[in-house]
C-alpha cells in the first residue's frame, strides 16, 4: 500500500481573479484527477498574488471571497478530492509571507528584473507598478518550497518563474545544507499553450478585453460553440488541417485543444481530419469542448450551492497546510539562527 509520507509532493497555485478558462483547463486542470493518485497534492488559491494587480483588474474589491468559493467549486468539479488533497487559501497560512521575506535575501535585483512577465507589465504601465509585482516570483518560491514540492503543475508561461525558484533553492542549499527540495515542472503538464481564439499568437487569457478570444469554463454552451466557430483559422492558401504554428497558428491552436481533450496525438488528429473542411472541423471540435465543459458545469452548480461545505474544505485545508509548512519553515529559521 502507498504510504502517504513517501509520495512525491505536487503543488499548484491559481489566482482567484475572475473565472477560469479553457486555457487553464487544458494547461493544468485536466491533469489533476490523475496527478492526485500519484502525488500528495496542494492546491493553493493565491490571493496574496492576486493583490498585486487588484487595483488594475476589472473585478471588484469585495468579490475576493466569492471568487475563492467559485474556484474551490471548480477544483472539485475537475475531480480534486478534498479527502486526498489539500485545498487552501494562501493568506490563511502565514508561513508563506514569512518564508517569502527570508527568500528575498537569496535573490538579486537583476535576476528579478529579467522576468519577462514583469517586464511586459512594466512596459504597459511604468507608473503604476507595485513593488509586489516585482517580487511576485519570490512569493511563488515560498509557496512551492514550503511543502518540499517535487513537481509543480503550471502552464508553460510560468517556466521562467519556476527556473528562478530552482535557483533560489540551490543558492540557499549550497549555503545551509539540503533544506529545500529542488522542484521541477511536472512532466504531466501539458506541452501546449492554448492561444487566444481570434489572435492565436498570444495566450488565451481571462483578462482579455476581446471576449471572443477566451472560452470561460462557465460560459453558456451556445456561446462556446459560437466562439469556436468564429475562431480565426488561417489565411494559408493551402487549405488543410495541419499543425504548423508559424503558418497556421489558428488551426494549430484548435488541434492543441482537441489533442488535450481527446488524449490523442496531434499526428493522429491530422490524419483523422485530413479531408475535413475547416468549418466541419470546428463543429466537431466544439461538440467535444462542450461535452467536456458541460460535465464540469453540472458538477460546479451542484458544489457551488453548498457554501458551508466549501468553507469547511478551506478551513481544513489551511490547518493541514499550516501544520506541514510550519515544520519546514522551522528548519529554515533554525539554520539561519533566527
Ligand atoms: N503565478 C501563478 C499563475 O499566475 C500562480 C501561482 C502562485 C503559482 N503561486 C504558485 C503557481 C505556486 C504554481 C506554484 O499562474
């Protein structure tokens, strides 16, 4: 029988800002059910990370607690089982902010300023950049390292941040011994980044101003069909279904979505849809997407009704997370003579 303490640890975090998208689902969430069987899992709702952009985002201040409960219900609908895994809110567990400060002593200004996610935000709005946005990856490092995480479930866009976390852990360990486990991106993470439907050269994002770019997991099914049928394919004069992100970014994106949802390799899908017209291909795809999403939605509405249950899960999760992370934080404080 599997002994829980010998299981590898998986950690993931998602900000409670607005609703989750098909991109989130295909990037990480669709794997959670299987990952949960192999790993001791921590699902963190990163509300402290969400504070960094709270003033800029278009969600209202008081909706934090609502978004958090929405998110727990969605986690459950995607197959996360609170009896096997720990679901908790970052700000309920104080060890995160404490380790964050300690780790900020093990990272250089230059390293943080090379983070592309920060650079992009900085370019858009130089005046309104908080220090917290700059230090964002250090808090991620604290999240991950506190639980002796082996595998992190993140989308490809977070790769640079995870490399930085590895660097911080190595640096700390080389001075103080083997305190931290060096985390890696979970190999079960999907290899495709899902792109915006109308502009398939940029990532599908929940904060996109053009709502035709994004499919939300709680969108009405007819709307989902319409968005997919309207999605940009390509202007390649050669009209066929092939994965080629440079010449056919639109079709490639749709193939990626299909590959994740059907668990079939792209090359198999290319053969299967070889003689399809784009419109028929999109129609077939939209049925598969709607089938997946409608199952999630049914469960979601069931779980979301029972707020007491959701709150109970978070309370219990915070207690477990605190117990475990406290031990690891204690080791850190000890070696630093604090
Ligand atoms: N930065 C992540 C995102 O926006 C969210 C996150 C916060 C996270 N802490 C984490 C992801 C720790 C993985 C591990 O997607």
